[in-house]
C-alpha cells in the first residue's frame, strides 16, 4: 500500500486554495496518496472557512468533491485481524449491540 495521508485543515485548505503558497505541494501530496483520511470535524471546519471567506455555495461545492470520491466499505475494516487476538475496534452501528 502507498502513502496514507491524514488530512489536517491547514493542508487541505492549501490544496483547495490556489493562491496559498503551499498549494502545489499540498495538491501533489494528495495526488500521490493511496488513501486520504479526513475527520468529519475537519470537513466541517473547511466548510466554515469557505463560507466565511467566500460564500455558502462555494462551501457546499467544496464538500461535494470528497463525497464523490470512493468510499471505504465496512467489509474493508472486517478484513483487518488484530495481532492480539482480541477485538481492536467496533464498527458502528453494526456492532452497537456488542457495546
């Protein structure tokens, strides 16, 4: 597997904002990533920044791009087997009854 990028707000804003001095480097990093992980809170923060600095319509358009990307299926996580032999995590809501 290639590089996994954890998307922080500053790096993603740089990748989206063409006038940012780090724009090209941030875009290149995202393009080279095999997988980019972004917290929903980071997505919300980017939406807020875009709404504040541009407008609401642009903010919604920014959110449309990641939503259109390939989604990880729950089955991808089920394929992971912890080395300890115990449960490493729960997938919600599927495993809610086990909580």
